[in-house]
C-alpha cells in the first residue's frame, strides 16, 4: 500500500526534473539537433535508464552521449579507496610532524537540510583532521538553515560561522567566509556538494610539498541523491588557453589565502560566473598552479542551479569576464561565444608585420599539390603569406608541368631538392633557402586541403603571441566527418598518437568530445607537421628539425624541444582542414615502419614518456586517444601532481611546461615554510 504513496510523493520531484530537462533541451536552439541525436542514441544504447542519464546531463556541456563509465565502476572505486588506499593515507597522517591547517569556505543560502547535513558530514569525515570549516550564511529566510548551522557550530569547534543579516549574494557570502579563515590555504566547497574523505589531505600534501598559489582537482558529477554517476571530470595540467576557451576548472579549487585576499576575493558585483572571474584573476598572478589528478569532489546536480536557469545570462557575463581578463593581460583580442553553452572564442587582431612562408614538400603528386595550393589561395584572405613548393626530384611529367606553371605565373616559389628522402632535412633545407623575411613558417603536407576562410588567420593570431611557439590545426579524413588529428598525445601506444583519431563527427560537425577538447583551443605537448605553424624565433632557437629523425616523430621531437625552451604549443580547432591520408591507412599491431626513428625518439624522451603527457590524464587509457576512462578506475595511495611554473620570461613555462611532484607522505615534508 505504501508503494503508490511513495510514487506520488516523488512525482513532483520527477516532474521538476523532466521540466528542467525539457527547458534545457529547448534553451539553446543551435543544439536542438545535436541534443536530439544524443537522446536517440542513448535510448537505443540503454533504454529508459540511459535516456534518463542523458536527460539529467543536459546543461552540462562536457557530459557525453553515454556516461563514460557506469555507476558500478564508481562504486567499485569507492570500495577499493576505503579498503586499500585510505588505511595507507591514515598512517601517513598519523606520522605527521608539523601539519598545516586548511580552511574550507562554504557560502549557504536556503540549503536543503539533508544536503547541508551531508556536506558538513563529508568535511567531518576527512581522514586529515587539521581543517577549519568557515561557513557564511547569506541571510537565508528559511529558519532551519540558521538553526542547523548554530547547532553544528556548537557541536564542532572547527566550524566557524558568520550569519548575515542582509542577502547580498554568493560572492559576498564567500568573502565573509574568507574573512573567517586563519590558515595559509583555503579551498571552496558548495553548500550542496560533498568532499571525498582524502580530499583535504591531498590538499595539505600539495601545499606542504609544492607551495602552490592555486590548485585544482578532478571531480565526479552525480545525481541529486548521489546514486547515479553522470560524468567524470578528469582534467589536464593547467592550460591557460583552455581556460580562456572553457571554464574547465570547477571543483575542487583552492588558493593561497594571502593571494586571494590581496586580489580582493570574489567580485561582489557578480551574481553568476564569479568563480570563473576569480580563477582567471588568480591565474594571472599565480607563480605555481598545481593539478591533483584524483577525484576529490562530488558535484551534485539539481534543479536549483543558477547556471541551468540562466544560460543566456551566464554566457553574456562569462564573455564579459573573459574580455576583462584579456584586457588585463594586454591581449589585443575580443572574447565571443563559442559553438556551445559555456564555450568561448578569443579573437586576436593580427599585427601588420606578420608574414608566413608556407612550405610544401612533394615528389610528384602534382594533382595533390594543385588541390592544396588552390584551397590555400581560396581561403586565406587576410594573412600575408608566400607559397614555397619543394620539388624532391619529381619525375612525373604532369607534375613537372604544373610546378613550372606556378613558378612562372608567380603563384609559388618552386625549389629543387636533391638527395635521399629525409623529411626533417628537406624542411630545414627549405627554410635555409628563404631570402625574404618571415615571422612564421607553416609546414604543410602536399595532401592538405583547406575548407573554410580564416583558418590561417586563426592559427597566426594565436602564434603571434610571444609565449606561443607553434600552433596545430584540426585535421579531418577525406570523408569530412572523421577526426584525423586534434593534437598529439605523447606516450600513447608507446610513443605518440593523434588525439581524437577516427572519432566521427555528427552531421552538424560540432562534437565537444571530452570536456570540449575538440572545440577548444588549448595547450598540447605536440601537434603534427602535416599542418604546423611555427614562429621563426622558436625554429631558430632549437635549430629546426633534428635530421637524425628522418621520417618518424621528427615533428613530435620538434614540439618537445620547443616546449623545453619555454614556448607553448597549441591545438586550434577553428582551423579545420582535410588531410587526404586514407582513413584505412594504418599499421598492423606491432608493426613499425621506421623503427630506428622510434628507438631514437624513445631513448631521447624516456623521462617524458615515463612521467606521462601532462595533458593526457593518468585515468585514461594510453592505448586509446579518445579520452576513454580506464576500468577498473585508477585508485592508488601515491599520485603525481602536475605543476605549472611561471618564470620571469612573460608567460613561458619551465622545462617542458610542467614538472611532476609525487604525493609523498606529509611526514617527509612537514615543516617546510610557506613562502
């Protein structure tokens, strides 16, 4: 008899969830087709349950069509965490000499009693006891909130409380919580979310060992009752350009208390996007930013989220926040809405003195060179460039006739190269033959075809930044729907492989993939030289390609040596071209067409390969390039934090951009002073 009554009691909540999902489905007309296809694929893949997952994930742009890993994988992870990892970490905590206290800032407003209780309990259950919970209530009109907070503070001496008399918004409330903090480092926690039991210990490890100005972790998005996993957010090492394209850092995030106060805390004029604004401002001032590659936070989605209800306002406010960031950092650029909710584009003005030499090596295949040259001439309207075709001992009469034609009519300069095939040597030789002054070189395969106007302008606008050494494009297979290149993951399949390879795009060709990796400009460790724009200064500094790598991985080596000297390497999806490499082309398992190059590359970059690409999360499979979460999920007592270090050279990064810091016991690092 109670079952129908329970169903009736749950009906209003289910109707609210359904209404929210339908509202979000219609809120962005640009995504109606894409969202409809996602729902249909989810229904076909898993029926009602999978459809429910997909409906709940609407409004979270990073959520895939089908959850990356099932809920039972998360349950298995939690069990192994409790049984195998937490006992080790508790022993480390017990061995501490001089612990550091961590302040947890929580603004509250009309918080659901059950969620408020669960949030506080997740803090009190931390294996690391050296914390203080600073709660600031923003004058909640519901009387239970004040009463519950006073009772909790009376029970727990580590809880500090501020009870506001006037409602002034979440930014003001968080600043009031910051005013209560007495520790050197603070982390943010929403009033309706949960911390993993090791979260504050991992923060303390990082603070004592790495002395960061800012840190962030991974998280899991769950349903309101926590019973369903909607998405895992496994984040890369800190990427300034990625942050400008998408606020990919959400929870858990922490800051050096003194720096946060110096910057004035949250901007109280902002009622939404205030966290994005703060992270941007801190990132401008921070010398060290640490990423903890572990899920430390449970983000509970629910119908009351301001981000869900005010999507248009979120986009407008975030675009303005981003513009202020660009202005503060001296970027001659404007911010604009991107291809989907919560994604943005930075549009730079190209300086008048920028000029590109487009270098296209070939041996015969005049028809491919013609297609490449014609597509470039049709699609590049604003950037200044010259076409340089390198004829490597062609014998085909039709190709030779075409090369003679474009040389005679001034379409391109044709240079003749003689000698055995060595991709690195050919490109180096071509650069050394140039007599005109160039700011950049575009290394371009003869089977590249440009699709849309503005692609070179997009790449050049990014690569004119003095901190950027090279920019790579998004490349498609000839079917125009399959990704061939979206950056390079160094270490994938043993050496290196393209991100997104073989991933099929939907008919609208907009697929954000995992956390927007297909549509966001962002830092990567390497890009392919099939279409690679490189600044002359960087090319000269590293003395070009290494000619010992004749065929394989010369471009990846070029990128890593550029990183090593402090320049950034970017993937630019706004530059989309076709690479007429057959989609069926590939290598059989275990087959390597250039083993000497592979052996040399692996020997030279062994430390990098062993440490792992900082932009490829250790939670992902290394024999997969489409961000596939490993199962069973990775669960270990020791983790390697990824550290971003800003040097005195503008925004350049030390030694490959990042260093790794192993999560050793606090007992080994306690007592280190905080600078």
